[in-house]
C-alpha cells in the first residue's frame, strides 16, 4: 500500500520547481541591460531590461539550488533550498541598501508579503479554478502556515506600534528603535532555525517529500554548482544596474520609491516562483500552490527581513523594522483575508478574483501615497 501524501509545509515548495523554458527567452535581456548601461541609455530602458533579465536568472538559481539539494540528502537539501529560496530578493536588497535606498528595501519586503498572498495566490486560484471547479487542500497544513505567518507579521508590526505610540516621548528614541528591531530580528531568526529543526530533524518523517518533480532534468552536482554560481553573479550585476536606475526612473515617471518597492521591485525576483504556483494550481495541486504563496511570505518575514536588519548595520545604512501605516494595514489585511479564504480547505476561481481585487485596490492606494 503506497504511503499517503505527506502534509506540505512552507519548506516543501522548493524542490517542486517545474521547468520554466518560456523564461529562457528573457535571458536575452542580460546582455541587453549591460550594453544599455554601458551606453548610458535611457534610465527607464535600462531599468526594464535589467528587471526582465532578473526573472529568468532567478529561475535558473532556483532550479540549480533544487538540483543540488536533491543530491545532498533530505535534511541538508531541505535546509539548502530553504536558505537559498529568497536569494534573489536578498541580492537586490543588498545593493539597494548599499545605495542608501532603505525605503525601497522595506517596501519590497512588505510588497513581497502582500504580492505573494494576494497576487500570486489570486492568480493561482483563478488559473486552477477555471480548470477545476473546486480545489481542495490540507486545512491542517494551511492552518499551521497561517499561524506561523501571523506570528511573523506580529513581529513586524510591533516596532511600528512602538514608534507610533512612543515617538517623541523617549530620549534616544532612534537608538531604542534600532535596538528593538535588532532584538526582534534575532527572535525571528531563532524561530526560523527552530522551524528548520522541527521540519528536518524532530518531525522529519512527517514532512518528508515522497514524490519527484515531473520531468525533472538530470543535473550533475558540478553542473548545478556552476549554474548556481553563474546565476548568482549575474543576478548581482543586474541588481546593481537595476538599483542604479531607481532614482531617475521614479523622478521621470512621477512615482514614489514606496510604490516602486512595493509593486515593481517586489515582483521582479518572484516571477519564476509565481509561475510555479500558477502551474501547480492548473495541475490541481493546490496544496503545493498554497504552500508556495504562504511559505514565501513567511520566509520574507522570518528570514529575509531580519537578516537585512543585521546586514544594514554592518554596511553602515541601518534599517529598522518600522513600516508605514499603509504597509502595515495591507499586510494585516492580506493575512486575514487569505486565512478566511483557506479556512474551509477548498477554493474556487471567484475567491481568486476577490484576492486580485484586493491587490488592485492596494496597488492603487500605494501609487497615490506620498513619500
């Protein structure tokens, strides 16, 4: 008798990256972006070319990581995939921090959380629902992921509440706020490590993946390492070019850094992963699709944001975990709405349309929010 399908967690999404051959065409924008940058062409053209180039590179990085992880054993491979799952976002954020675009970095973090929960999941529900009238998934797994995400969101909200309620009433307020952000980041990273321990050590049998990717290409360890290294280097180059155009592009188009971070930058590094969620939903594998959307958001809050707080101090551009009111409201609403939709363990295309409507409203609101 075959083993039952194991419950999926926020870490289960990484070995399941299907081939993104259509993204390979966008690799042409890698040399295009470099040439445009060397020729000092229009900042908008350079920005668009570098953004389009990052999408396929993120796909290559993800597939290389998955191939390497599959050869490292379940525990080591799972930890490698989980840690490298948001490498693209980390690289873009590093160059943005180094350039002093702290608001863009924080906006991209909140935008990634909002975009994964509303846009990615919404598109997945619509795409899957049009082919499958009702799609079902594990309520227990969804509840666990939602709880972890809510805890992470609470940790991101508390520094903002601290800043709002005690602003101007404490001496050395900025210093205290930075310390609060560092302590909060430390707690989140500890929770991240405990989650890894839970999934890959103490409860490994419950969460062990017992399926293989359909049509997965056979890749040697050496090929995976080379692809991973090349993709990382090219993403770094493209990210530096992209970040260098943020200021002139925002001025030319009349957009704020907040909108660029929340909507544009947040979507650049997630294109490959977003398409994975949609493909899995079309295949009626809603457990996988839900895990991708909620898991990616949880990782941003548990791992990426805290690491960037410590990294920002190290490079001399300290960043706190204080988000503005619009970001906090959008994050909380996103988490609550997704929890409401997933509470019954089944979805349909109209629920996806509802998520997309909320995302559209949020995007319009961020467009009109002043700096």
